[in-house]
C-alpha cells in the first residue's frame, strides 16, 4: 500500500476531475467539429477563435436554463438518476492509470525464514521495496488495487441503474423504451467485454491494470499483437457500452426523441451527457492500458526512463504518450459515428449473443490451450485471425444476403404493409 | 481500513460535494417559472394516453435472466484466470529465483514454501482441466438456450402477433414456441 497523503490525493483528485470535465467539454466541441468536417460544413465558429469558447458558453447555458421537473415524474428517482449515472462514470476512472504508475511490491516469500533482525532478510528487503514504492507518485486515484479490472466491471454494471432509473422515473413512453433498450444492450455487451479481457488477465496473471501495463513493457510487446480478436471484441463492446453509434439505439433521435433523457433539462441533462463522455474517456484509457501497452512507445520510452529524462520528464512523457493513445481512440469513436449507420435492435442483440459471446469463448479457449501447451506467442495471433476469418465465413454462409436471407421469413400477401393482417 | 479505502472514500466525498455544489448554486441562479404545459409528458405535442408505467415486453426480462447467468460465470472466470496465468508462468523452468519468488507470491501470498516448476505445472494442469469441464457445462447450456430460441429477438415477437386461421393455412410453418 502506498502511504496515504491527504494533500497529494486531494490535489490529484481535483486536477483529474477538473481535467476530465474540461476534456469532456472540449470533446463535445471536437465531436461537432468532426461532424461538420465529415458533412462538409463549418461547424461552431462564432464564439471565440474557431469556436474555441463554445464549450464554456454551452456550460453556462446548461447552468442558467430553467430546471423543469414535470408533474408526472417519480421525483426521488428522477433526481437520483443523473447522479448515479455521473457517479458511476467517475468512480470507474479511480483505478485506471492516467500516467506513470508502478505496480506495488508483492508480499515476500521466504524459503527459510531467518531471524527478524538479521541483516538483509526478506522482511527488510520487502520493507525497503515498500518504502521505495510509497515514495514515488502514482498517476491513479486508487493506485495498486489488485482487483482493478474486476472493480471497473462492477462499477460499469452499476451504470445500468442510472439509465434505467432515468427512463422509468420520467413516466414518459419514449424514455421508458429508451431505457429498456439501453439496459438490455448494456448488460448483453457486458459479457463479451468481460470475456475478451480474460485473455489479457491470463497472460499477465493479475487483475491489476498497473501490473498488466508493466507486463507489456517488460515483454516489449503490446497485448493487441497477441490477441487482436480480443481487442476487436472489446472495442465493439465498448461502443455498445457507451451508447455510441452504431449502437446508439437507446437514444436514437429519429424514433425516440432523446431516449432516456427526454424529460431532463438544465444541469441534470448536462450530467447525463457528461456521464456518457466520461465513460468514453475511461474506456479509452482502459483500452490503451490493457491492449496498447499503456505509456510504452518504442523509440521514446524504455525501461529506465527515470535515469534518462529525470522524474518530472518521465511523468510528463508517460502521461503525454498515454493521453495521445487515449485521444486516438476518442477520434475513432467520433469518426465511426459518421461512418456506420445504426443497427436494428434484433441485429444488435444477435450480434452480442450469437456472434460475440461464442467468439469470445472460443478465443479464450485458444489462449488457454496455447498457454497450457506452451506454444509460441505468435500462435495466439494466428488463432485470433483464423477465428475471425472462420466467423466471417460462417456468417456469410449461414446468413444469405439481404434479398435472399436463409432464415425463415414470413411472407405477407402482396399489397399489404407490414403489421396489417 | 486501508489507505486504499480511504482514497476511494475521499474520491466519493469530493465527487458528491462537487455535484451537490453545482446543483445547489444553479438552483439559486436559474429561473423557475413552472406552467401547466411544462408539467406535461413530452410526446411530440400529442396528449399522452395513460402513464408510461405499463407492463413491458417479456423479452427484456429474458435478456436480464441470461445476463445474470453469464455474468456470474464471468465472475468465476476472473479469479481462475489469475491463478492459471500465474501457475503457468511459474511452470517455466528457465525462470530465475527472484522471478519465481515474485510469481509465487502472486499465486499464494504469504506462503512459506516456494513451489518448484513441476509442482506449478501440476497445479496449472489441474486448473486447465477444471476449467475445461466448466467450459463444457457452459457450452451445453449455451447450446440449449440457442436451440430453445431464447437468443432470438424477432422469433418471440412472432409468437406475440395474432395469426388468423386463414393465414396459418397459407403459411406452411409458423414457429410459436412460448418463451
């Protein structure tokens, strides 16, 4: 355990929360600018140079708008829902490394325990290691949590409560349908999300994200090269978990107005939107740490950075590399939004249950077999690619195409629109 | 109470304070002019028919049940993955003594005996076969769900639709299994 220092922790929390909130504000601007660029328009450019002050004005507007609480809502849950959504999104970021961290030293095994005060016993070596660990600063709010990944999943599952409470308490049909869809989607994609990460845990032998990063840096190889399929499954599940296009059915504007936040206004709406973007930031950090080697960048960082750049230089370089990776994922989120159209709900559910869960299971079995029989590392990559190709081939073979699907379709008599019997 | 718990508690408190400060300050600043129209449910200008607290589709409930089953199973996977991963690393006979000690700690913290490569190999093998049995049970369950049609979304919708007698005669096969 690191020695707990009130001042450092409080400052770090303030800086991190402030950074996340400001990043979210500017991500919304970036999203609008990228949307404008994709659609060949200008985007927001009136407030400040290139519209750079737009987020501040938007925030002020959210703050000053009237907070309408309709008469028909369930007041307690209506007030609670945005806080639950925002709280769970922020809690998940507590264990995610946002810069340089070192995994905590493990408790020592002593083969033949000598007397306690003998020189250089394992106990004393362990105490020295502990002290060295406690003296350095970790870029995570709760550093050294050994169940880190499990914690992120547990808190991530709680995020469903925010959505379902918001939708149900609003007593609005759009909101209810949106929240039902959203909860079904989030819980369905939670399973491939967990399974795809298990391969990484198998490789590192630990649930601590810091140790998983350290494992990749020691090996000099990012996990994404070992298991590209697991990364693909993880990425897809994250899109669904964050309700981003092509999985944004919970708030599909064309049919459900705003989904579960239809009845919200003012700062409570702002908190629900903020929670979604904060979720995106957390998952992007997680993807960079679990699959892309954290702050490891060949050519820039080595195993003894602190000797090369000094403590401050190391901290800055590592945080910058990690942030750059994180922003790459955010940019991917935003570009995909304008690239792939929305799924239908039955497609969404069958993608989760019939494609991603079997694939994640098979991928896990492959990693298991390769580790058990000690096959070379590249066999994992080959297995991933083979599984991916087989799944694609099976999908093409079993699904037919749009005009001639192989599944049973009930043909209606000609001339009647669907639903009229 | 460890330092870690204190860290998390401080984080929760700071977060709660930040949220409530925003809400309370905004409460003083923003206008408050409720009208009857603002209090109505928003349904694109239509008068809402009845409350929204109606019975929802059973399919959402089925998905929730499936999630509980599979999520519990993932919760079993996580500790196993840590144990199996560590035991497998330990089974590599070319490891140096300090590396061996470090991994052994991860596997069973605080134990006094250092397992050799053969013991770790046997342990990993045990975890391997145990998990294969678990997988087999899981796959049988999954295949059963798939066969029963619980994983299909549209199919259960069909069983909800009224089908006229004339149409049943015209369409050769209508699946109507109750979910």
